C-alpha cells in the first residue's frame, strides 16, 4: 500500500525531560521519525517539554510546542491544531501513556484524531500484564508462572505447582525487600513467613525463578501487510535480574546456536503478528542456559531504548521505518539507501554496549545492580571481536 | 604477535595470511561467502558446499561449538572454512566438540585471522574464483601453478548422493515421499517426517520405473552442489514423472525442474548465501526472509515459453526464487524453507506439498 493521502497533519509527542531510564535515545528516535514524515510530505507538529533536544530544533518539525507533556496541555494543542493523526510510539513510554490517556478520555474521538501505527487495543494487550499473559497462553508461548499466596500453606501449594526454585515477592514493598529465592520447602517456609509480615496487604507472589537465565532481546518490525522481520538480536552479558539499561549488551547474540536463535526469532515474530503491531517492537526473552526452555519476559510495543541501540548497531533506522509504516507504507516500499526495508541486516562486526554509572555523584545510592535502571550513560563500540 | 602458519591464494594472485585450525591439509576449491550470523555447524555440514570454501562474513566463529543434533549430512564435504576469528572455547549447553575438532576429524582445513571483509568485497567485485588453502611456506608462484593445473571436478552430485536407498520413517505416517538425493540436507527429511511423511531417500540416478515401484504419494527433489545442467539423470526423471505425482523441489531441485520444463539457468557472479534474503511471494504479497545457498539461478525470460509460472522473486536483485505449474502439481523454490541455518518463515511450503499429496 502506498502512503496515505487522507491525512495531512501529524502530531508527534516527544519524550520530555531526560531522566534515568529515558534519555537521549528517544530524542534520536523522535528526530528520525519527524524527518521521515516530513520527507513523505506531511506537516509535523511536535510537542515536547524539553528544549534541550535535537527534535525541537526549528528545522526538524514544522511547528514546535514547548509545553508540559500532560493530558491537559496536549489536549489543548490537539483542540487548537486539529491534526489528522497522532504518532504515539516514538516518544518512549511518556508519549505512549499520553496517547493512551487521550484515547481513554475521548479527546481523540472528539477531535477526530486517528492513532497511527499500533492500535490502542494492541498497546493495552502488550502493556497489561494479565492481558499479555492471556495472549501468550492463547499462542502457546511460555510466560512465567506466578501465583498469589496469602499464607504459608498457599505458598507451599503454589511452589509445588510451579516447581522449585521459586522466587518470592511480597506485594507492595519497596524494591522487593523481604523476598528471596527458595529451593525447597524449608527455605520457602523461612522466607514466606517474613515476606507475609512485610507486605502491607499480606500477599506474596510466588513465581518461577529464572535466576541465571540468558537474557535475549529481539527488535522486530511489522507493517500493515503482515510482513514482519527481525532487525537485530541482542544478548545481555548480565543475566536476568539486572536491568537491560545497566547490562553489558552485545549484538548479535554470542552463545546461541542456529536452533535457539530461530526458536526465539519465530516466537518474537509470532508475538508481533498476534499483537498486530505496526512499527517497531522489542521482545525480551529469558532462555535457560541448559535447555531450550524459554520465557517471554516483556514486550514493548514501541520504539524503546533497546531499539536505539539495535538501530545504531545494525544501521537500520527503526524509528524512521516505523514512522513510514505508521502512514501506511509497506516494508518493501520503504527504501533505505538502495535496499528495501524488508531485509534483515547481517552484521559482519560485533557491537558492545557498556553502561556508565553515576555512583561518583550519588555517593549514598546503593551501587548494587538490580531490576531498576541506574545507569546514566553508555558507550557503544563496534569492532571485529568482543 | 603469533606467526602466521597458513595462507590462502586466489587464482588472480590475491594472498591472505592467517592461522590454521581444523585439519592441516592443502585444498583447492571455489571461494564463496556466507552472511549468516549463526549456523556455522549447518553450513560446514551442508553437502551443497562440496568443492567450495566458505568465507564467513560474521567475524566470530566457534562460539557455541558443535552439537550432536545439528548436522545436515553424515559425512561433510565442504572444502574449507575461512574466518576472521576462531573461538576454541565454546559456550552452549549442547556442545560436545569444538568446530576445529569436527573439521579435523573430517579432514577439512580451516583458516582464521583473515580480513574477511576485504576478502568478501573482492569476491563481490570480481566474482567467485578458485582458491587454494596451503602452508605459509608454499611460494606464491607454486600456489598459482597448482591452481592453474587443477580443474574443479564436475561429478559433484554423484559424489554426495547416497549410493543406495535408505529410509527415514516416522510414527503414524500418512504419506510416502520419495526424495531424490542430489546432496540432501537432513533438515528437509526432518521437516517431512515432522509432517507425517515416511521418506525414502534414493540415489540421484534412480530411474522412473524404480521410483514408481516405491508407490510414492509425492516426489521430492533435493538441494545439491554444482551446475544443474550436469545432472542430466534427474532432469530426464522430471520430464518422465511430471504430472504423474506431486513434485516439490528445493534449490538444485528447483533449477532441475526449470530445466526439465525447457527454461535456462545461468551462473550468478557471486551467488546468494546467507540467512537474510527477502523474497516476495506473489500469491500473498508478503515478504519472507529466507535462507539461501546457490550459485546458479533460473533465467526469468526463458520461463516465458514454459508451463511454469514465477511465484516468488528476490526483491534485492529480482532473481527468480520460485516457480509452479498448478496443472502438473509441481512447484519449487530456490531458497531453503527447511532453514538450518536461517529463518523459518517459509515452512508453509512443506504444508503445501502435503496438501498436494492430500489431493487438495
């Protein structure tokens, strides 16, 4: 399908202030997307609260609003500008959240603004843990089993059902204090007693432990014609349990055989097709280092931090292509240099990303890496070996 | 720095120095490159690489060793492997030996420390050529002389085809497939087995009479090395059997079917080898990412006067990737739907073959 001619003005939501976990990579993606839309002849209106970005340069978008990224302000802009469509999947989680709020509050319907790219139902399916779990079960894709327990007996029952080792997470405690790994009944009883006390609601989540699993990510992209490809896969040198943003990440994966690589690739493509995502998507897996057992950990139905890395690592401009897919173009119609965007990049080099931590500035912060991102910067290197 | 102990010399005089691994033997082959990032085990054991030496464009090879289950043939016939960096300390739960040990066991030479990017550029610019892998002390003149005197044999298919028929059975079989072995990859047989086919693998020179006696529901024509025009036996076989049984061909099998219908084949400058080739399926309009390994291609113009219709095309260079004759229940693809190595986007072609046998 060629690009759409029924829309003329498109609103792009930027990523807002730079905070830990959401930094310049979204500026990079947003800039690419704005330029791509302009290249196709659309009028681009940008809203971003952060003036210290490249995307807010006057040459990038046709009109720039430097306003707070809240429902109220963005709604005002929409009512004033009356764009035909809105492109939400570019500004990281902030942009996606605002678009979802606009949709839920009825602002989009009221102003007849179309949500470009992935539909709101798909976004909800990917982001809502319960719905996502349902979808995976439908597809026969493995997700981590987890059961809520309110007592020691329930905890034991859950652990037996899931199988040891399990991880115990008390509900609503800060940073997961009081939880831990249990290998047998004895350990479980010990930890769960404490955990139940700590949780203000007396709930403990019993989940299968995937400590030490390999963490593998795939960047996939799909168009409205259901053509889907992998841009790049990545392997985290730090296993599951440490935030991807803090991990040392290499692209492509280093320890996967052809079977494992394509097992996960197939799964990632199945997910993106089932979610009907139009544009880039990031799929994270945990793979047992001693078998073919894998679990889907997370799906980000948008341009993410990892896609910025994958994009730079592979030379494949994910945000640019995603923006063009959003206006109805097919992968094989989008040209990257002289090549159609429907090929998978084959690297003849290895990319390594290492995070930089601000522990010298935040002396009081814990320097223990965990599931919350702590890095404030990163270095990427491209070489012939690791 | 460690001193170089091996080198490769190309027939036009290009020379690259490196270190040996695998078997310490001299060998002359045609040089080709492969862009797959994973799957070196499937590549070194793929019979289609007979008399070919493969340059891996991905720079780190050996990372996950060699596993017991992922061979594509029982006896590998690849001529050699050229890599940038070889890793002799694999990390994977299934690995049982290193790549070097596997090559050594099978008398296959390998060389690492080569600027594979430069070498690949050279192959892209000047095309495939003859190459010798030899000891560092062999003089350049001597190496060039050896290259000049040696002709790469044409009897490739007879070399890799099975000598007598063998069976790959499955539980609860529904169909009986005869596979004509021109150098068949084991994953094709596994893919057919997985779909309820009992497969009888027969030598390439089996005649139509013998195949009919096996009472097949469908006939499969395998991939294989070399020039399709040299495989006269199988071309004649297709001419005799077409329209009588559903026939499915992959790679060399695709070229043979095209030749049997009167089309022509030609040699590509440097071939397609890798796991990232986008192919457009004209029936669905979708793009499949395919695994490819071929030097020859079917000439599109020459198909005009035949009963075959083009079903798939490579969107990078517009070469023919698939043909079909609905009336004769015959179809084939240039790429590898069985993957190994490569993406598994095209498994539906096996299902199509099953449906033809089912009579749909």
